[in-house]
């Protein structure tokens, strides 16, 4: 019998348990991914809500940064067949627009269809002009709500 100086490893490869766990994880990840692909409108509504909140926070910060100015800062939401467009302006200055695909999703403001464009104005203290909260619902589901409080702060939830 001949003995080798280096022992041979008879345990090469994967065990059955490792293979099953890997397949289960791949199945879970693909089920989550298919959910996003199966309803692009829901994904678009979430992206639009996030773009809206981001644009509203930019408008509030611009209003607060120029507190000595009498110019109000305006946030406009315009919708066309393909996308929502979010524009922030202050006086003659227009900041880069942001947009989000609609994919058939809808928008309502305080339970009603929005104007086109729907306009929100911020005073030099960063508050909404006209007072009152504004609740936006993208795609008609409670999962895609956003709120601008009367104090001008925007967040992705139902108004309190």
C-alpha cells in the first residue's frame, strides 16, 4: 500500500443542506423581484412620492435660506401622460426639475384630483402659504402617501 505525503480531501463539493438553502434563498429573492416587475405602477408611485418629498424639502430649505427675501418659493407638480414633473422656483431662479414615471398611476391632493400644475408656496419662514396640511396620494393606495404639514415639512406618510 502506498501512502501519499499529502492527504486527499474526500469532502469536496457542497452538501445537500447547502444546496437546498441556496435554492430557497434564490426563490425568495426572485419572488420579491417579480413583485416589482409585475406592478410597475406601484413602483412608479413610490418613486414619485419620494421625488415629491425631496422636492418639497428642497423648496422649504430654499425658503429658509433666503429668509431676508420677500420672494416665495414655489413647488409645482405637473403631470402628463408619461410622468410627473416637480419644479422648484424662487423669483426668477428655477432649480433643476425632477421627474418620475407615471406608469398609469394617479395622484390626488386632499382627496381631489390635482390642478395641472398643482402649486405649493413656501413663505420666507419655510411654511406653506395659506396654512393647512396637504396630503398627496400617489396611485390611490395608502402605501404611497405623502404629506406637507402647514409648517412646510414634507414626509412620506399620512398627515397627522
